[in-house]
C-alpha cells in the first residue's frame, strides 16, 4: 500500500516536471562507494579494490557459498560433516568480523 502511494506521488511529480532541472540529469550516478560506510573503511576498501583484492568479508562470503554448494552436492556423511564444520567456522568468522549478533546464515 505504501509503495503504491509512493509510486503515485513520484509519477505525479514527474508529470509536473519536478525532476526536470536536477543537477545530475542525464549523467550516470557514481555508485562506486557506499555513503554509509565509515571513511576509514572506505579508504581501505578503495585501496583493496585498486589492488584487485576483495575485502575479507566478501572473500569469506564467496568461500561460504562454494562450501554450501559442495555440501549440497556431496552424499558422503563424513564429507558432509567436514563441510558443515567449515560452514560453521566461516559464519563465526563473518560474525566476528562484522561485530554483529549471530547471523541468519544457515549452517547444519
């Protein structure tokens, strides 16, 4: 319901020409940084990006995705247990890095 109201208001503003004189009209937005990211972290991530290296949490998420895929493919109980331990370790590591409450990420 709220989304419908917002869409109607946006459509009305477009019809009235409210967006016609925006300073960046016709130019692409710079989406290369997160404005909510702390400046010191932004600098570190920029250096990593320029070096072609992903931040550790991105690398851990990628690794977790791969381990999950492998877990779902394998039928060997011993291998599944090893992969489950690895998934739990990766999730724990991510939670510590992100200084958050226990993750919603699933692990057996």
